[in-house]
C-alpha cells in the first residue's frame, strides 16, 4: 500500500512539474514532497518569488509574412531557446502565451530566507541576459537563412504570490497568482517605444533591483504608474546604454 501511495504522489508531482523545471529541481520537489503535498494534492502556499515575463515585439507583422508551418518552426526556435535559459538558471516555465512566456524563480520550493530570495532575483536577471544572448545567436542564424529577425521585451518583479494547482480534476496546472505577477507583466509591456531599435529590453522593479546589490549595470527609468495600478513604482533598465553600477 505504501509503495502504491508513493507512486501516486510521485505521479502527481512529476505531472505538474517535470515539463516545466530542470531535472534537479524536479528531484528536489520529490525529496520535499511532505512539505508540498497535502492529501495527494498540491498544498496552496504563499511564496516570495521573482517573476519574469517575455514577449516578442512586432510578432503580428512577422506572422503576416510567413507561412504557418515556417512561422511555427521560427516561434519554436525562440521559445525553445528561452525555455532552456529558464531551466539552466533554476527557474520554472510557468506558461507559454503564444509569442510570450512567463517564468518563475523561487517556486515550487519555498524560499525561507533573504539569501534564497536574493538568489532567485539574481537568477532571473542572469536568465534575462542569457535570453538576450540566445536571441542574438538566433538572429545571426536567421539572417544567414533569410528569415525574419526577432526582438523582445522582458519584465521582472520580486514579491509574494499564491502558488498551487489550478484547473479541473481532468486538467490541473501549477500556477502562481497575485499582484507580483501583474506587475511583472506590466513591466514587460511598459512604454513599448522604449524598446524600439533594440533587440532586447529588460525592465526590473525597484523590489528586484534592491536584491541585486549592484551585481548588474542598471539605469533608472523613473517612478511611474503602471497600467491598472494606483501607486507609482520605480523602474530600472538592465544592461542599457549609459547604465551605471
């Protein structure tokens, strides 16, 4: 009976996480299953995480000039490279959204100290820079093959979320919800004109920048009110020309 229950628990966890995290993270989740599962289901938890949103710029215009099969191959090249960057930096690919992606650093395993929260913020920014480098490589390859170039925007924010299962018994997915997710999404979409002419724009919140301890060059964009938010938030740009440490 115990062996059967253990197989069932492992099946639940692997079904939810195996496709979205690295093998090392999946195994760590399994080792900490007693803290993650409750009665065979994933226990809802409040976590402090760093959320990353990515979106391709001018994707609609690109799609208009490519055959469907070629477009899907092109998009899979991008998203495959971005997902590999997330997994390489210990993140979780939470979802793909057409020409975009959401990733989470600090889930599904809870961070319980300041060092862990800081490590997740650092990992998220390192991941964004790795994504920028990967995109540059893809663009060089596409140029040689006569395919369209791509550009993207990235938004990153650190804060609290509710994490758990969402869906029906037939189709459950692991997800994180809360204002932290909304802010990261708004950062990605903020003032799209700022990203014109550059292959990758990375914006982070003050909450994330405070965790970095000047490990990356950043430049303050300003204190702004993001769409749908009442309180202003201070935004910084990572790796931008003129950035200071």
